[in-house]
C-alpha cells in the first residue's frame, strides 16, 4: 500500500497496539499543551508525532500488514 510511509510501517511492526494507543494518547496531551501555549513549532512537532502514531495504528489493521505478519 503506497499510502503509508516506511516510518508508519516500522512503528506498526515495532510496537504493540496498546503501546501505539498509549503513544497516541500521550501525543494528544502534547498537542493540547502546545495549543494552549500558542507555540507554533511545538504544535507542528506534536502534530507530526500524533499523525505517525495514528497512521501506524491504521496500518496495523490493513490486510497488507496482516499478510506480512503471517
């Protein structure tokens, strides 16, 4: 699947679903803090991390990932 980058795939393989969810929740709190402080650089950085965790969780549910793990 061309939608997911190598980083997303690596995260999906390296971490369990629960670890990815924990990272996703942590990055959400970082996003909130950055938005409240108004720091644009911190907000962009937190958005990248948040997106990477989100896409890694989505990739874990694709048939391509499941086929590769067998």
